[in-house]
């Protein structure tokens, strides 16, 4: 890893941390940056979890300092997500680099469509929440995806949390804690498979931690007014990446 690659990882990590704390899809920046720094595709997927871990921990602290508390509401969301994350991380850790990159590319298509259909969120919720059974199924599926691929899982969570009765700011605070827990489950799986490169991962993590905290404070201060544009920009960036524009 050269000095330039290290600088790119830190700067990219800060930007991705801000975007992840306020919306999602920051891993679409950090995973390619890790590959650029010489980390193979599947290993970059595992190594990226270090940055996600530091970013979500910092973002959760930022939301808490800003007065956003989620309390016991997170429990029925967290349990199905953790179960899905464990299975997803175990499954994807068995894939070869080429296979991982192909699947990663194809999965961007439904993710873009999902993001473009993000519901309008008023002060309280988006209306009548999904039935509890449907919420459980959706969160298990999101956990499977998050454990396996991570990129864009924040967008999925925001949509699901909105349909579970939460506004964007509260949903973002819950998302940070949830993704922190998902990553804490998935990272050891990648470690046992030898799919974590600690040098680039820790450099990236230093940037995402700063970005995560800044993004959380911005979200709390400006609320939905700033979260929604960042959410839209994240979806556009996701679409551009999927279409091979950069």
C-alpha cells in the first residue's frame, strides 16, 4: 500500500462514512478503493467490514449525542437481521473473487430500483406499518444481503424501517446500531476465512469513523431536509456504478 493509496482510503472513507450515516451505499466507494489498493475482490468485501464497524460505532455515538435514542424498539428488528447476517456471511465467504464480483454487480440492479422507490416519510411514519410477520421476513432477507455484500444495505434498511413506522432520522439512528451489530457478526466469519487485510482495513476505518460521526451530527441537526437529498444522491451514485459510468 503506497502513501497515495493510504490517503485515498482515508479521504474516501470520510466521504463514505458521511453518506452511510445519512443514507447508505458508501461501500460502493470503499470496496473499489480497497481493490485499487491491491486487495482482491472477496478479501476487499471482508476488509471493508472494518470500515463499516468503525463508521457505524461513530455514527451511533453521534446520533446519541444528538438526542436520538432508539431504546427497545431495535430488538424486534435486530434479531431477524442478525440471523440473516450470519448465514449470508458464511455463504459469501466461500465464493471465489471472480464469482463474488459477478454476483455483486448483478445485485446492484434490484438495489437501485429499491432505492428509487424510497417512500416519502413525514414526521411520524409512512402510514400503516407492514404486518409484523412481513417485517420479520424482510429483515431476515436484508440480513442475508448485509452479511454477504454490505453495499447498499443502509438503503434497504431505511426503506424497511420507514415501512415499520419510523421517520428518516430515527431510522438512520436505528440503522447505525443495526449495521454495527450485523458487522460484529459478519467480520469474525471473514476473519476465520482469511478474507480480512488489516493494514488497508484499519487505514480505511480511520476515515469512516470520522465520516460516520460527522454524518450523524449533520442528520440530527438538519433532519429529513438534508437526509433525503443525500439518500437520492446515494441512489444516483449506485445507479452510475451499476451502469459502469465510473
